[in-house]
C-alpha cells in the first residue's frame, strides 16, 4: 500500500516541481536601455563633450551604524566633486556592496539621501548586498519602482525572469547617442566548482555583446554624430586581469601602465600589517577576483565598432578592494603584434569607513569621460578617453553640525 502511494504521488510531485520552474525570457536588447535624460535632474553636456561621473564604492550601510555620520561623509565627497566640475556633475555611480546587514528602512534612507542630491544616480550590486533583512528580489523591486517615478533621479532597470544571469544588467544611453554606461552584476559567490567570489557569466557576456552590436546599429542609422561609439563598464568584483595588469605595471612592462599620480596601494584582501606610511609596497596577491576567467575582459577588448578607435569599452571600474585605488591601462603581453587595444582597469575609492578601510584613502573617484580621444593620445588606449580625480578626506574632518 505504501509503495502504491509513492508511485501515485511521484508524477504529481514532478508536475508540481515543473510548474514551479521559472521560464527565462529573452527580451529585446532595447528593453535593457535607459536614456540618461529620464532622470529628473539630468544635466546638459556642454560643447566640450565631457561627461562627469562620481564613482562611490563599498558603502556597506548597515543597521549597526550611526548612519548620519556616513551620510555626512558622503555629502562632503559629493560637494567636493560638484565643486571640481563647477556643478556639472552628470552622474553618481555606486559600484556595489551598498548594503551589509541592512534592513528595508536602511535601503529607503539611502535612496532618500541620493535622491536629495539633485543629480542622476545609479548602482550595481556587490557580493554583500543580499546579506540583509530583505531578499535581492525585494531590493530590485524597490529600486525599480523608485526609478519609475517621474520625480526620481535613479537610473535603474532589472528585467524580471530574463535569460541573463544576475540582477540589474542594463545600459544607460547618453544623449549624444554614441556613449553608454554599462552596468553589470558581477554576482555574489560561487558554490559550484569552487567556493569563492562569483564571476560575470557567459550569458552576461553574450548580453554585453548584443548591447554593443545594437549601439553600432543605432549610430549607423543616425545622422546626428560621426563620433566613435564607446562605453565605460561598472561592476563590483574585479576580473582576473586586474591582477595581471598590476603585476605587469609593477614590473615596468610596456603593455601595462599606471594611470594615477597619487600613491598606489595594492591590497585586495584584509590588511596584513601594511606599513601605514608606505602605502605603495603592500602587495596582497589574494586579489579578490573569481578563481575562473570567463573571458569578459578579452571579449570587451576585441569588440571594435570603429577600426580606428579600438575596443568599444574604454574603461572598467570596480570596487570590492577597500584599500586599493589603482588604475592601469592594460593589454596582455601575449597579444599579437597588431592587437593594440587596451582597456583601463580601475578601482574606485571606498566611500565610508565601514568594515575595513585606509583612513587616508576614503572618499570618491571623479571620472571625466570624453566623447573623443584626448589630443595627442592613442585612440586605441582606454585611458585616452577619460581622466580621473581622486577625492580623499577623513571622518575627523567632519565638523559638528556639518
């Protein structure tokens, strides 16, 4: 009798499981695009073509903190960025680990803070963002609903049940019709062939290729511009080439060049007794990248929408490594002779002192993104298309009532 019951229930259980399976949908690539002008307080791009982006990273907002102090600190960073660009700050980008042990009120307070800046803003997720008192689905749902308000400055999109791995993979189209900001989910943790940080998956790389191809089609049909189609990509966990670029630049190899004139620090893991006054000598080879290389960097390096300009993506900007602010222009040393495309691989600046930090290196990174290669530079070098300002200040600099 028991066996008969089992045999009878087995098909029912199978049908129940099948009905619960999520059917992944392939959306049109245009569905993943957001126009920059959708943000309420979008800024005009002046005749110089410069688009100014403030990158903030690893805020780690939590229910366990005095959030008011962190908001003061970030406000100081934003105010300084606006002063540098004379109020022509076009976009704030947060590159992941926005939250750690946060609740829904924490999320709403942070969104209110950025909405109050009268500046368009966007974000991508890090490995810690789902470690809170809400699900990642609730978080994407809340951000989506906020971005859909006419009064919002948030640029965000998450296509439900799509066939692209991760959450909130989308692209922001700039109004000049030939530049894009690519937001990619570098995901959380890998529990399969190894345990460690996850990677950008193959279907995301396919999605990115579709974005690039569509950008080519739009410009080919447009008579508004003759400029090259380019993009900057923002995600959280660095691809493995970040370590390769660091090692090459440290060894003065010609295929990799440091881009920042500030002190360099390389420490992608937890600090291991770094010298406090010699920040450029600590090299922790545990760089925090995934243990497998899925090929995103090389795919990006070889997508050319203009033969004379090189790769479609000129720079990749990540967070994750709280005490690392390196930026390196990189092409692999084993590239064939005529393969001159490089992409700049840049870490941001930690936005708060949460979790761990270097108190001398907190604030933000200001990216000045050009619509053509800088005069006298090589168009196929990623760093020819932008310059950087590092904004550093300390919590001790905050004054009472500020």
